C-alpha cells in the first residue's frame, strides 16, 4: 500500500469541533449509562481519590474502544482504497465515506433516523448487554475499564461518523486513531459532568 501523510490540521480541527458541538447529544445518550456505572462503581461514601481513579479508568476503556474502532476503519479504508485504485475507482471510497458521514450528521440533527441503531438489531445490543453485566461482576478497577470499553462500542452517530472519516482518510489507520481519540476527548467531560455526583 502507498504511504500517505497524516490528516491535515483542518481535518482534526473539524473533528474536534464536531465533537464539541455533539457533546449535548452525548449527555442525553450516554449520560444515564455513566450515572449507572458511577453509582455501581463509586458508592456515595467512596473517597475522592478513588472516584477520580475509577473515572480515569472508565475513560481509558472508552477511549481505547474508540481508538480501536478508528484504527480498524482506517485500515479497512486503506485496503478499500488500494483495491479501488487498482480498478480505477479511487474516488468511490472517499465518496462512500463522505455520504456515510453526511447521513450520520443528518441523524444527529434529527432530520433522519439514526442509521447506527441498525447495529442494535444485528445482535450488537445483546452483546453490549451481556458485556455490561459481565463487567459489573468484575473487581471495581477492572470493571471501570470494561464498562468504559462497552460504552465505546455503543451505536452512535458521532462515533460512526468519525469512523467513516477514518475509512476515507489517507493515513493507513493513523487517521482513524486521530479521528476517534480526538472525538472522544471533547465528549468525555460533557457526558460525565451532569452525572459526576451520581
């Protein structure tokens, strides 16, 4: 495969802006899950240092899941671009990624149904429920990481939109790493702030 440069600063700025604007979506969609996890992992009599550590571990699991999604999307995108390039259809991969990103953006605006919800009907919903149940039975520090990783796998227009950008990117998976980990930074505190004391 051909080696490309990392994503431009403009692309990264756009991803961070989308994440910041989408933070309200994160509060509504993931906030209750975070409150449930927080109530289970950090009872009201927990010391502040323990709460902070569990929160950091939860976010580490979540960011690891987002990053894995981005790297996989970027790697598959590179393979698709190489195959399309050999058959003279290079623009098709970028077009598919762009259309997918627009669809997820329209879903966030509420103009169309969220295409990410289709993943729940494919068995992902049952997998996430079982993953959460299993994680709750683990010791608190491991549970925090696992529950964060489960949240990272939730069907979400923001996550899948960033994955689509990584799929159409030029960085052999590096764009995916940047897209998904960048997306997670702005949404982290927004989703957790209203539920921090839960």
